[in-house]
């Protein structure tokens, strides 16, 4: 696996890197959140080990930014903060696991293996309420096995909304993640696709899943 270690304590980072390489993994180090985000934009990693407290941008903020962008790379937070409130904050930010310092490498390796097993099981399927999205077959079904036939862009749009459920997704984000555009076009392509997707979901399920938050974007809700 390709693993990024984001840790400003260089002795800890180098120890993790050596041990991970001994286990057959490729490992790289970034010493602050800003450098981590730059590397993540350039390289596709299988797993991120993020220290919570770092210079420039904290590991928690890196986690939040990645999840907001739709990046679902598995993340394990490393931190000296051990209160239950800190753990809840980490999981709410989108972390997949949480390891309290000091730790042994055996624990880190066990947590990595567990997180990657869960990621493999959930990689091809997303769920929200009665909807199931099969990412490999690109089909959407309901709990009672009804198919919802969507266009490619309608499917991608629903996928992004499900991946970021509970978060408002801006039009700018949708244009980037669905149409690979770094700008909002003058056409109403986003609004039209949202309208068609809403209609198809409601026709099959009888529910209105997509809420418009005027001036901000769109939010997937449990009807």
C-alpha cells in the first residue's frame, strides 16, 4: 500500500516509515498539514496516518477538508488527546480510526489492517436511507429491489451527495466532482441535473431526498 505519514515529530514519523516499509508498504512523510494536502493532490494514497496537532494546518482540519472535497481515503488520526470528546470530534470529522499516543507499532499495524478491511468491504457500495448505490455496476436500487435508472451524471451527482451526507455541497464542488470543472458554467446544467435526479428519486421512492439550501448548495436529507 501507499501510505502517507503526516507527523511533525520526525522520530515518530521515521520510525513509522521504517516499520511500514519492513511490512512491505510504501511510506512517505509530510511534516505539516499544508505539505500533506499538496502531496495528496499529487499522489493517490491508500491510507493516511494523520497527527492531530501539527503546524500550519492540523490533522483534524486536513481530515475535514478531504472529506468536504469528497476524498474517501481511509484516515487514522494519531494524537495525545484521549478524551471521549476528542474521539467523537475525530469521527465526526470523518476519521476512520483513532490511536492515542504513546502507541506500539503492532497496534498501528492492527488498526491499519482493520481499517483497510472495512474500506475494501464498503468500497463498491454506498447506502443512504432506502437507497443503495453499486459503484462498480453504477446502478441504484431501493430496499424493495426497485431500480432507479439514472444517467451517468445523475449517478455521479447522487454519489457525491451520499458520500458527503449531512454536509451542504456547493455548486462549485459539484461542478468539480461531477463535471471536472474548476468553475461554475453559465448554463444551468447543475440545476437541471439536480431537478431530474430529484424527480426520478421521488417517482420510485415517494421521498424528496435533495434539499436546496439557497445561496449555499444542496443537502441530502432523510425525508
